C-alpha cells in the first residue's frame, strides 16, 4: 500500500534521462589501445631506448602537435587545422621529455587518404631533423643493437651524455 501511495504522490518517479546524453545511450567500454604488432614494437623499442636514454620514456600514439613545435609568427590555429589529426605511433623521449626519435608503423594496405596523411606526417617530421624509423609490422627480430642503430642513427662520440637539458 505504501508503494502505491508513493507512486500516486510522485515520490518514486525516476528523473527523465536526457536524450542527448551519449553516455547513457552508448555506454563506453575499454578499448584495446595497442594491437599485437604494436605491443611487440613497444617492448622492443623500450629496450632500445633503455640502452640509449636510460632514464627516458616511450610514448605511444602521440598527436603530432605534442611532438613538434612551430614558430609562433604564423597562425598556430591554421597549422593545427592542417596537422591536428596526425599522430606518431611511437615517440622516444629523454628524461626531460624532449623527443629524440619517432617510430612509425605504416599499414601496407592503407587507404589513399591515410597514405596522404602519412606522407604529410613524414614531411613535417623530416623538417624537424628528428630520426624517423619505419617499423615493419611483421618484423619480429630480437637484435636490439640493430634496432637501436635504426632508431638512433647518429653515432655518438666519447663522453657524450644525452640526458641533459642542453642536449636539444
């Protein structure tokens, strides 16, 4: 009887759900961020990075605007509109957060639009003088020395210490 009276009084009415609330209409679920080839690449690159920059870190799927900076004399908004959706698959950083190398994992059967985006990304990265390595998705080698030379191609002299703020 009490439930019936509550219903008549309007006390147990659920608040109406907002139709535009996408969380309620399409409940999100966790996604798989790295595919198996990307997980293998991440592990191998982390080992190569540990040899080159022991205190460095590896970032995956980083937007291009976080990898490079552009002069402020031009419109940053325009640059971002042209390159804002481009991402680097992996960025290898020193302990101070400076990007030291970029690794891309091109897909062999990319759509023409994706190929154009990849070419634009390569042009921007080439202008930065950052080492850019292309990772073959079917590569499963365990030679970390070879991988290290591919990712960090510039030989170092004796007494070189890369993890300093001045080494930019």
